[in-house]
C-alpha cells in the first residue's frame, strides 16, 4: 500500500516528516483514523495520543492540541506541542500533574481553573503515552 506523507509541526519547528501507513489522531469529535486517499478535512485536535504506524512499527506522540489538515496524499498536524514517548521527561510530567491536582483542590477563578485543568490534561496525556510505550517494549 502506498503511504501518506505526515508532517507534524509546532512553533519550534518540524517534529516529524515522513511517509507513514496509518495515523490515529485525537480529533475534537473523537479518534480519527487516517489512511492514504482519505477524504479531505480539517479539524481541531484535543490533547491526546497521536499514533502512527509505518511498516510493522507503531509509535506515539503526545500532542497538546492544535489542528489537523487531511488531504488525500498528505496530513499536516499543527500542534501546540508534540513529543515522542522517548522524549518525555516522566519526572517533570508527574510533577506537573501533582501540582495541577494540588491547585485544583483549592478555590480558583474560572479562568485559573480552566488553565490548571488544561495543564493536568497535558501531563496525563504525556504520562499515558510513556506508559503505553513501556507496555509495548519487549522485556529483556
């Protein structure tokens, strides 16, 4: 099967740019499964796990929102942030989660609560992506 070009771009630059076989993205209305020759669409991304399959390998990235544009031969992800599982600092993500949970236990304005909840979601996504990678990795 011919692949589809996937470009993942953040404000810092290009995170990933290769031909892949399958993309599963966390769309605002649910998971989007994308194969070559997919119908064109554009939608927002929720913070979540973006899964990519190329050949017999699958890997994940934690994305913290953004947009995805799907064309029949190319997918462009404009992400607020995107990290491969092996790039995630687990201790930092756990600390961010702990701080956010602590802040949410106190009274906050609506704006502050939304900001802290977004931080909590991002840290939980990052930890989920790392945990899934650990489960897939063969034990030696």
